[in-house]
């Protein structure tokens, strides 16, 4: 007699899992599927676009074949290693056969019913979590996936059907008074998905786990402003990219971090790892998306080198060419909130880092110098710190060092 082996139960069908997309990345959100059921793909062809809190990336197919079933819907967040789709591989192998002698007739032959039941009870972590959140008995859900497998789509349909049966009204929204107000006809519901969802989850984790504290200092950058305005046109013509005020700020902060390495670290379990390399993460916006690429070894770069890195990373972000390695390894974040005219803000720390510095707008203000009023260019530097490992003493000294470097920039400062 001939027995199908375990490999032969799902003839030619393979699973494609959510790949690991970078250091410390544990999950990703399916932004869009690039294929449909029935499409034929080659090995390494992109099949989906995935967003994480660090980067957008394409998921390549692990096999050549035909997409059999898509398990995860667009907008769903799944963990690394979790099933996202099935693919029927080309030139699928026939089920392996075993010749069984009469003395081996105790080997049972799996039936189609057993195979289907086996598939039906294989629940993905996403399905288990959704079912637990809504207290759903999975035995009562009809699976539409491969072999009767229950998918997230099945769970969502079950929830919707149950609500319709109970005539549940629209989800209310909470007013500031604490009362609830039903969603009105002209109201607009906006789903939090993609990059915004990833950012939201990371920010919630940061605020939940990190006891934030804040400090702000003023720096007189009048000489810096004059110097930069003198050289900007010649610099752009010579180098092919602009030299911004932000490049000077990042350069000063990188130098200060080398002097105060206590702030250049990342939280890991019950300890902080003080990093040797100063890798500055900067915020770059693309329409309604926000990315945080990293300037590697910023303390080893000149102002010119940092200006070039800022320009290149911004161009890559806006053209959708950022790679996972561009987003990894950040040890400290600098946010250029001054671009929007902000003069005071309190940033949320970019987990698992332990501090973030907001560079506010440069504002012309009257200042008393030698008992006389003078118009000066003033900027606020606002630091958010992890109070588990940092305190006002060390952070105050760090900010004083940044202020000192900035206030001593002038026409004699080398940018090379």
C-alpha cells in the first residue's frame, strides 16, 4: 500500500512568512499587496509593501509559483515570522511514497477529513489575538482559508455579522466633557494605518515605559546665522546641495555627545548600553509620512559632511528609496521642529533611545548686552530625557556644551 507523507498533505503549497526587516523590528504593517490570488511570481519578486516604525520595504517571494491564498489584509499588523500568504510552487513534487510491508500495516492513512481538520485548527497569532480581544469561540467561526483555515478576514466578518444581529449602534466618540456622542452623518472616520499606525504604537510604548523629563536652554546664534548666510550661495554652487542651519546644529550636538556619552545610549532590558558611535537620527517628512533615517558616525563628520548626509537621506525618503540599513542604529535623535515655526516643544523619546533634542525656530529678539538692547538671533534647544537613567545635572551640562559650541561659530569656523 502507498501512504502520503506529511509533505504530501499540501501538495506543492508553501507558506510565506513576514520577514525580519531590520534590527529591533518585531512586526510590520501590510501597506499594500502587489499581487492577487492567481498571480504567478518568480522567486524574489516583490509581493507586498510593508511599513514598520523604521522603514518601508518590499517583501520578496520566497518561491516561484502561483499565489494561492492571501491570509493578511492590507492595514493589518503582523509579527515577524507570522504567515502572510500561501503560494503553490511550480513543478510541485508528487507526494512521497512508502512501500509498506504486511508487518507495518499499523501505519494509519490520513483521510481528507483529517487533513482539512488539521488545517482548520492551525491558528495564526493574529487570529488568536483578535479572537481573544473579542471573546470569540473559534469553533463557531467558518474558515474560508486553505483547508478551512480561519483567517483575520473570517474573524472580522464574524464580528460584523454578530453586531448586525444585535443591532449595535455606530461606535460613539468621546467628547472632552467625558460624555459620548454618536458619529454623525457628516463626521469622517479616519483609520490609523501604515506608517502613522507604526509611529503611534512606538510613541505609546515610549510614553508608557519611559518617565520623561524636559529641559530647555536658549542659545545666541547671531554669528552662526550671519556666517551661514554669507557662505550658502557659494556652497550650493560648489557642492550641489544646500548648507542648512540644521547641519550646524547636528554637528554641534554630535560633538557634545562625544563629550557626554551618557546621553548617547539605548535602553536594553534592565540596563543601558552606552554606544561608542554617535549615530544621529533625524526626522524627514514625505507628505503625511514621517521617516527617521540615521546619520552614521556623525561625530566623525564635518559640517559639510553632515549637510551632505542630511540632503541625501531627505532625497531618499522623498523618493521612496530608503533602505532598512538607512533607518537602523540610531543612538540619539534630533528633531528640526523649528522648520514649522515652533519655539517650544517637548519631544517624545524615540524608543529605545534615552533622549531627543528639539531644535526650535531661530527668532530675532531684543537682548540686553552691556546694559543696552541689541537685536540677536535666539534659538531654544529643548531636551527630553529618560529620567530612569539621566538627570538634570548631566543633561544640563550637555546642553551647556551644545550652547557653547553654537555660540562660538563664526566666520573663522571651518566647515570642512
